[in-house]
C-alpha cells in the first residue's frame, strides 16, 4: 500500500477544510417583483458580501407587479419555497399593497404574507424569513392619494410601509431589513443623492446599492467596512445599528421634511372641545379620512390658526391632509 506523506495529508486536510467552508455559504431566496430584479439586487448583495469576505448563494422569484397573493395562490411557487435548499427567505410585496388602508391591508395582504411565511418555516425550522421594507414613491402615489392620503408623499407612504412591514415581521416572529428607513435617512441627510430611478418608483443604481448594504448588515448582523460608497455605507450602518429604536414615524426626519417641502403645517387634537387646532402658513383646502380610506370631512383653512370641529367623528385614528402646491401634506390624529 502506498503511504501518503505528511505534506499530502496536510494538503488533503486543507482541501477538505476549504470544501467544508464553501458548503457554509448562506443560501438566500428573494421573493418579490421588479424592485428585486431592477439592477439585480440579489447579485449586488452577493458582490457586497464577497467584498466583505462572505459567501452567499442567491436565487430569486420575481415577477413584475407580483403581490403576496400572487405567490400564495401558486402551488408551484409554494412547493419551491417549501422544498428548496434555502437558509433565508426574503419577502417583498407589491410596491403599493403594503401601504393599503388598514381594512384592505388586513384582507388582501396580511393573510397571504402569512401563508408564504408559514410555508417556508414549516419545512425550514432553522430558516429565517426577512421582510424587505420598501420605500415610498419619490413624489408619492398621485393616483392613490385621492383615496388614501398617506399615499400623497414619499414620507407618509414610507411611514405606512414601515408600519405594516414591521407589523408582519413582529406578528410572524420574523425579521425585517429596514431598507425604507435607510432611504428616508439618506434623503433627509442629502437629498441630492437620488435613490429613485426616473420613474420615481424603482431604485436607481444608488438605491439598489443602499438596499444591498442594508441586507448585508441584516443577514450577517454586522456593519459594513468595505463598501464602495462610503456615504451609503454610513447610512446603512446607522440604520441597521439603530433599527430597534427607530420608530415608524417621521419625527426623526421632521426638520429635513420641512426643508424639502418649504412650508409650515401642524395640528393638535383638543380633547376638551373635540376639535383639531390647525396651523398653516398659507390658505389651504383640507380633507379628513378614516383608516379605511373613507372621506369623513373636508373644508377650507385660513392662513394662521384654525379650529376644525370633529365632534361628529367616531373615536379612532384619522389622517388630516392639506393640499399645497408641493403636494398633499398629511398628519395623523386620534379622536378620543
């Protein structure tokens, strides 16, 4: 029998060791739509990970305009999710649906996301589901704005997306990649860095790179050190480090929002008089919607401070919007 030399044994051991580490590559499946395949987010993430010395394998199921129910109602897709060899499932809804009014979201979005989430976890008990928190349209969704005011601006649409993605992640014991928060932080910090593509919805190359940075930090529970774009790296690191403490509201960006919109608008609910005290620096029309997107009151505001009677409204949450030249401005209040 031919004996192996010590050098040969060491070489074989090193070869086996390298193979073992190669097999430990994180296997990630992206499930979503054009926000994933625009600029090839999965491959961008793979390149970012490689620059950081990590190895991941990426696959994607991404149909243009696909919703959660698109996949939840497709047995072949559910079978691939269930039977595929994946460590992580990334879930992304259609760009508007996760910001739908509460009743519509509860009926058309939430249960279908839960079906997909449960399907993956049932066959991957050690697997992770990460929700891809997306961003608002650059100038809001002008069509849906008339039906539900939070769609009227980048900021308020992003707030709804943040609320609902976070709700699903919490309710289903899953995780979240706070990409939308990172986009808000970037635009609030330097609005000259354009993250949207010319259609004002999909990501630019910078938008995709920032998204990949956030996903890298989320997947590996770390912070980037070798990002090609130092500014976006810092935004991603700050967002993911502070994710647990950043609430889904606009308080973190209020100063930047005022600078961008260049006007002044505030309101306060006065419980004693059951009225809304509104301040605006210009005359404006206003509308009030309930959380189902139904218009419940409208009127006109004078420049300065006005009182709006809401005694006839039922108790609950509402949105109060004013129409300005720069678009709709929307704030929330709770009738007690």
